[in-house]
């Protein structure tokens, strides 16, 4: 603020807080010099929320002490800090191979935000509006998040899943939907080969691409029970 603006601020402060009024010409001159020294880099008002009169009104309402120029300066620093905390540097339009121009544009945008001449650039926030309409239409068209061509290409690397999907597509019961009574594989896990050794104990633990017949029978029985219910 210039001296005339500081003088206007002092007059406004005197109307709200008469304790700040100085009637002696020498004291008034010293008061003006003190306020201008502390507020010369504080703007009178900006386009984005700062007004020195609002800061003075807030102090008069919240504090029982006379208004000092340091109170206004601290309010301005709080305003600057809050704006910079909410600001995210946008990518400069300058040539990245020109560090001086790149840095100058970054500093210029920060200075504009700090002085209240530009609004902070905030992060984009996630919303809970759900997927776009075109995504839902594409899912309805292909029936799955994984396109059929990709599913076919992955089949050799996922033999158990490929066999399960082929069985479901053929109308057969989902064997992996029930536990296996033979190898004790849990629901959702593939069956495992169990060879019986000479001592009568099970040997081996290799995943199978197909399910045990007893598991298929159990899945068929479970499906018939659900259809009957």
C-alpha cells in the first residue's frame, strides 16, 4: 500500500477502534510512518478474498487489544500461506530446455497466487459419480472387462481358469465353486494331483488343469439343489 492508502486504513481503523486515533500532529506522523513501514507490501484489496478492511474488522471483533499494524501484516501472511498451501504448480508453457524461462514462469505463477492476483491451481479430485457412460456401454457390448481376444490369448497361461470359463460357457456346473472332497482343495482353488505311495500316504501337490470327478459330481449336485430351491 502507498502512504495515502495507509492513511485511509488508519482513518477506517480509527472509526472502528478510537483507541488508535492520534490527535497530536507529530504522533500522527510517526504512526503513519510506522504503519507504512509494516504494510508497504500488503495490498489494500485483491480479486480473490483479501480486503484489509475485513482483516481490521475481524481483529476488532476478536481481540480486546488496540489494532496494530503487525496484526494486519500477520493476517496478510496467513492469507498468503493458505493460498500457497492450496496451490499446485501447473506445467509451464515455456520450453523445458530453457531453464531460465521455465523457472521464471513458475515463480511468476506462484507470485501471482501469493499476492492474490490469481486463484490457486488445485489438484483434480476424484468424484463418486461412477464410470462414464461409454465405459458401461463397452462393457455391455463385450460382456466382460477382459475382451474375448485377450482372454483367448491368456488361456495358455491360465489353464485352470480357461477350463473353468469353458465349462461355464458350455452350461456345465462350476466345479471350482465347491470344495473338492478328494484333494481337499478349497472353493475357488484348483484341484491338486495326489498320488498314493507304497506307504499309503498321499504324494505330490501339483495343480491340475481339470477338476477331480468327485468334485464335478458335487458341483452338479449343488447346482441341482439350487435350481430346485
